[in-house]
C-alpha cells in the first residue's frame, strides 16, 4: 500500500512496537489537557531531513507538521486525506478545507516553538493517538518543499503547475526523507528500491538494510508467463 511505502520514508510522531504498544517516534514525550482537547507533543531535537543521497537538507521542526497539515487540507492538492483530520476532530480542519476559514492559523495544528507541536480538538477523540500514527499526520519539510517549487494557495498552485516550476515529489530525487529508509530508485510499473538511512535517529534498530518492492499493475500481460 502507498501508506506502507511512505512510512518508510518519513517518520511519524509515535510508533507501535511488535506487541502493539505505543512508543515514541519523532515525538519523545507528549501530554493531553484534562478536557482531552489539547494534545502537545515534544519533538526530538536535532532530527534531520535528508535527500535521496543521504545529504542533510534541514532540521525536522514542529513547523514541518503544520506545513504538511496545510498541504493535506488544501483542496487543490487533492490529497484525499482531509477526512482524517475531520475524523480526529481537529479544530477548523473541515472549515478550512471547505473554504469557510481562510486563515490556517485558525486551524488546530500549531507550532508552539521549533520542537513543540500542538493539536486542538473540538471534542474528545478517544482514538486520537491511533490517528496520528497514520502517514497523513507525518511532517513535510517546509523549506525543502519551497525550494523545489512548492507553494501554498490556489492561485499560486495553478501558476506553479502551468510554469512547470513545481518539482517536489515528482520522483525520488525531489523528496526530503526523515524516516528509516531512502528511496534510491523507482522503475515505473515495476519496482521501488530503498536503502537504510544511516543517519536515522533509530538506525541501530533498523535490521533490514535494503527493501525492494516488486509489483505488477497488470498492464503487461506477458509478465504472467
């Protein structure tokens, strides 16, 4: 599944161990307010973004989670994942997607400082921690995204697409990684290849050093013989 592929490239705030217990990921610690409406996550300091060669391209900050949320909740990008923010009861997520709220600062995803991320909900969500383990709640390097022609806003997006300046995510060479693996090659309709990210914060526990996805989209019937 696409989500399984993406989770190898970009880390989540929390993870699950092999017996299904929640353990820290990019967030070292977290707490929730007494009314269960404000969730605060404290990020690991010094975590980096890397390009496909393993070269450092930036630091992972709380603002990268805000950038990713804004991307998901902007209709023009057609992420098809906005419903996840709505189901998590995140303040003004649905209203922003619908255009009823135009200032993203009013959405309940905020960077309190570089290493403190805060979600505000409209009502209690008992399964919130399960939700944020999903890839749609992962960060996106704002600085790298912008350096690859990325923009925010309907008009800006239209202009970027028409001028061919938008290259972010068009191939493995134009993605920033902060997860356990770096994508080294994508062969259309055939394979995706990964190698372990040696600079990953939890690299000592990554036992598989290379992952190769081989798939068949069914377009070449001769592959069955």
